[in-house]
């Protein structure tokens, strides 16, 4: 079981240079957990594609439904005060700290591409590459 940042989830549904890595992560550990916030971040990413005319609205809606179905059983609410404390003690946003707090609460790694999170929370956050290297090793 791992907590995954939205920047790891998105490439499963939208082809990008990170798609292969996200697919490898899913193969290595299929039990992905996310804070409820991931839905808003994913919606916002899809909206960017729609506004740039890189993705039709109906296609975006389909991707959203598929991703929500995939993760719905592993979505968690996090304690707001813990999120605020983590954010106040770092330079990370409260949004980012939702993922950190969830990983801490579950006692599992947070897999993210976000350099700021990786630097601020090295005990819990790990890059996809590092996670995969450790998993293979």
C-alpha cells in the first residue's frame, strides 16, 4: 500500500512522459491510497486540458469517472489540524500536506514527483524512481 500524489495518478489516465512510470508503480503496488482532495486536483488538471483544447469535455468526463471508480475504495479524509501543522512547519501547501498526513497516518510511503514535498518530508515522501528501485531491489 502506498499514498500517491495526484501527479502520479494523472499519467495513468492522460498520456505523458510519466505514464510508463505510473504504470510501473501500479504494477509494483496496486493498492494506491489518496486523500479526498485528489478529486479536485484531478478535475483541475482535466479542465486545463479541456481549456487548451487538448481533450474534449466528454472525454475528460469519461477519464474522471474511470479514475474515480478506480480509487473510490481507497480515498481518505485527513485530520485538518495535522495538515495545518505540517504545512506551517514546511514550505509546502496545505494541499500537498494532505498527502503527507495521509501517508503518515497509514504508515506507508507517499510517492510523488513534487520536489518540494520530497525535500520537506524525506521520511515519508519518495520519488517514483526511488520507490521502484527499492521495490525491485
